[in-house]
């Protein structure tokens, strides 16, 4: 099981997950830009999913303060659309963004 912190209120399957909540997800779950990987398994799955924009970091249905993610995609080579994770994911190296346009 991989752990993620959700950055925005989301529905995953039939579950409503509030921003700021840390959740363990099955290893076959494909993470999206509205969550931050917490452990090694999540970071690897996030890297495998590839570069994607981070959504708006804020709760919609609660008043919880949600800190910005420490592990997110950033552009390292705009000419070749190469992105790399920050924080603990940086050691995995760059990955092609397939036409993504991230800051």
C-alpha cells in the first residue's frame, strides 16, 4: 500500500477524500496531480504515472489548511519537455512530459 496526501477534495471510486487527508492506496492505483506521494512506493507510482499538473491546493468542503507539496513535477528542460520530481522523488531522474506544459 502506498501513502498519498490529497491536495484538494477528491472522489476516488465511491470515496470522498478531503484535502489534507493522508490515505493508503492499493499499489495498482494510478496517482494524479491532486495528490502528493508520501512513501517510496507512492513516489515510484507517481513517477511511473508521469508528469502532470498539480491542481489547486485547497480544500473545498472543509476549512483545513493544506500545505503545498514537497514532491511535485517541475520542468528541467523546456526544449525537450523533460520534467523531474522535486524532494524525495528527484533521485528517479527526469521524464518526458509528452507535450505537457508545466511551470
